[in-house]
């Protein structure tokens, strides 16, 4: 019996040591925004006060453009997802990109409200602050849903829509980033508040690319470090609780705005079936499918995405 007790005690000690090493290796407490701005907010980044937030944004291209483009990123992303597209589009158009509340350097909503209607109000306040009356809204994933919600709630402000692997219909996902799954488990909240394995971020990022080999260490650094921004992890959990996936097909069919739909044929998070549903339900729409790309085409192949957007905007 004593031998068995010694073996059990040794096993418990080893397990405790293993857990301690795991925690130490992945210890990642929240970081103040000031510690992140030097790397992730160089010029032309700026911060503007909106609704109690300091909103991280970039305003590039010709300022006299009467109908600028407003670029809206997806869940757990940031304005950096658009950099390759902005480089091309801003040669001729004014392009506004920003970190939406709960993500990037902007950080969480002060009131903790992450419902879509609150995001629409926030985005309207940003446009007012920038004195933008009408714009072309370009959105990926969650940002795509925000774009078409704007087109329905404030159609006078939306000249055209570009929906890139946009949310809206039930997803029927074949691949969901592990980070999203863990964020949706309330019991893990105390643990995930201070622990974030970099490998988890890398795995989640690779899962949304059509070609995972395109995911570089620098790209993983960006997603990892911006997730650590104070308040972002809690904001993600709250948004998943407050904005459940539902079928919006009846609302989507009411969109009258000219719409370009861009999709990655290898998107396992929001499969191409949803692209065809958008195309069928939005009367004045066209679809461009990039068969070999994933959920974030604007990151994987910004040149082709920018070209598709330019063709759409300049079409007679």
C-alpha cells in the first residue's frame, strides 16, 4: 500500500509540475494599449475619440473623394487585414479602415454591449466624426454583416456594398478556429484571461487560410499581440454570448444596394454555399469566387481582391 501511495504522490507531483510549466510557457496577461501602439500603430494610424473609445483608424488616399471606402474587418482581426488592399485602392480612392470595438487597438465598448445594433450606432458616429455622408462599405466576415446591416438600417449612407465571406446566414461550418471554440466556453474564461498559447493563435489563423503555408510568423505575431490588448478577450466572449448565429435571410433579401460578393472557395468557416445565398437573395448583386482562397481573401491575395473591387466600382 505504501508503494502505491508513493507512486500516486509522485504522479501528482509530476502532473502539477507539468501544469506549472504549461502555464508559465503560455502566461499572457492583458497588455495595456500603450505597449502595443509603437509596433501596430505607425503612421498613418491615428486615434479618434468616439463613444468613450479611442478608435484606432487610418484615413488614406485623396481626401476630396466624395464617396470614400470604409473597410470593416472580421472577428479577432484588425485594420491590418486590409493593408495590401489599401495600398492598391488608395491610389485613386479615399480609404478609411479602423479597428472595430472589441478588437485591435480600439479595445472594448465601455458599456459591454456587443449587439449588432450598437455596432451600427458606433459606425454611424464614426462617419459623423469624419464628416462622411455616403460611403462604399467593404466588410469581411463579421464586418461584412455590419456592412449589410448598415445598408438596411441607414441606406442613405451606403452607396455600394462589398461583402467578403460575410456573416449572415447559418454558417454550416466545416472548420472553426479553435480559439473561437474556446472563447465560447464560459468555464474557461478565468483560465483564458491570462493564458494564451501562441500555437493556438497560429492554428486558428492557419485554419482560415486556403493555403496555410501563407501564414507567416509576423502574421501570427499580429493576431497574437492584438488579442492580448486589455479587454479584447473578454469582449470576444461577450460578443459570442450576445450575438448568436441566426438566420437573417429575410432581412438580407430586402437589400437594394448594388453589391459585390467576394468569396474564398476553401472557406470552411462560412462555406461558399452562403456566397450563393447572398447572390440569390440580393437582387442587384454579382459574385466573384476565388476557388483556392479561404475565409480572408483580402489577406491571402490582396491584389486580386483589390482588382475585383476596382472593377466593380468603375463598372458603368
